[in-house]
């Protein structure tokens, strides 16, 4: 038996990277899943790979009507939603005097408002399901600041606080809400042209002297999605190789 047998899950940003790893692990553990992304080609390929228990929906997380469509699709295909993983996110690295208002708002809309809309939209479905688990993917930059990351950091700090508020409100419905704070994960987000030297420098700042693989984060996400974490809510789960241990 899988840890998610009988569960219906929604994962955003699921076409590649960490999100795709979470989607694959959930299906392996028995979940029926709707995953979403703006990357349609990659999402459709992953849907085909995983078969009948996975459904892809193109989805802009900043749009309330598109959120409603995703939840409706999940209920229509599989039933009320038990698990939501708010994984979609972007990063813009610029100094304050270079960052435009448009860039700042875009990061906040995707990373922060998208999480708010997801939790708000899924709530009625989880009530119908009799409870559930919401996992909001923040970052170690939601625990500490970094120069050149004002937009990203502020959005990820907001996810951390919003998670705690939602956990207090949703507890009466049997819905748990937790945040996950990854450090440097080996995904396409950091595997851009010319980034190898930067990543090697980053590794030197990590006590474990390496980046994490997406599958390592998926194990933590699975724990929070399953009944193994039945008494955890409003909590921060850090997976960073020891980077924030001295904070």
C-alpha cells in the first residue's frame, strides 16, 4: 500500500524540477493527481508518462478563475481534494535600485498571491473531503534575507506567515497547513547557462557541501501530505543541508 492511497492531490508548478518530482512520487504512493503549470508541452508529456492517475491542466496561479478550473477538474476527475502543494514560483535576482515595480509585483503575484488563491479556492473541496493537508513551498529565503533578492525574499517570508494564519483557521476542519523551506536544489531553475561556477561557490557555503536532489525534497513533501505528519500544522520544515543551522 502507498502512503497516499485514496488521496486526491493538486500540485502547482508540476511540469518540471521539484514539482515534477513531487508529482511522480505522489503517483507512486497511490495518489490521483491534478498538476498544473504554464509549461504545457512538458506538462502534457509528464501526464502521458504517468497514465490515468495524473491529469495536467495549464494554469496561471495568479488567476482566481483558473484556480477554480483546476479544483473543478480535480473533483470531476477524481473527487474532493485531500492534498494541495503550492509549489509554483519564480525568482528575480536584482538589487533594489535595479528592480522595477513590474518585476517586484510579478514575483509577489506568483509566489505570494498564488498561494493565497490556492488555499482559498481549495478550502471548500477539502471541507467536503473531511480534511486534508496543504503544503506551501517557501524557501530558506523565507527565514533569512539575502542581498539582491528583495522581491523573492519578501514573497517567501509572506508564504511563511500566511501558512501560520491558515493553519490556525483551518484546524477546525481537519486541514493541516505547513511550509517547506528548501535550500539549493539541483533543478532547471539553477541549471542555467553560466551558472555552474556560481553553484560550485554555493556548495562551499553549505555544511553538507552539496546541493539537494529534487527527490530528497519530495520525501519531505510526501511526509507532510500523508498521515505520517498527522499532528503537524503551522510548522516550518527546513531542508537546506545545514545552511540555516547557525541562524
